[in-house]
C-alpha cells in the first residue's frame, strides 16, 4: 500500500473551509468546481464525475464534526483499496491548514492519485480563499 500525503494552506477561516468540506454532496459546487463537474448522492455514497471524464463512487466512511475530519473510500475501479481522509485545522483567524491523506493499492496507482490530488488542491485553494479586488496587489488566481 502507498500513502499519498498532501498538506496546504487556505486563506480562509476554518469554519468556512469545514462547512464546504463537510457538504459531501456539493463537492462539485463548494469545494472543487471545475475539477469535479458533477456529483449525485446515493445512500451512503456520492457518484463524482471529474473534468477528465473519470467517474468514481465514493463511500462516506465517517464525518467527525469535532475533529473537522471527513473520510471516504472509493469502491470499484482499478484500485483494490482506496481510502482517503481530509481534515482541517485553524491556523489563526483567517487561515486553515488542510490535510488530505489517501491510502491506495496497488502502489503503482500512487502517481495517478498524487497528480489528481495536486490538481484538486489548486482548485480548492482558489475556491475556498476569498477573492481579492483588482488593484489590491494580491491575487488568488491560479497561474
């Protein structure tokens, strides 16, 4: 098994980031729009369509409000095992540390999973951070 660990900062308060992360059925609208193009809920799962055309059935494993942690597992596909968690931590009033960890088998899928996570992170950082007015000298645009 391989673990892909990603940690990044979001320029927004932890409650705002957690509210978007915990909204399991709105990942395509509130967390990673454009990277995830569609999401529909089934009992205990969501069917997620990515911009690449990939479709995944993600089972909700757990949602821990006090720890601000969401855990899910992908059922089917090329992986014989896939489980991921995302957890957010306050880093001051208007900054959040976002930790996303994915365990996957076979290990050969780690590069693919890592690349997908990297793309998702760029979209999430842009989506979750408040947009700065033009001319302010600060930009949240994705290069």
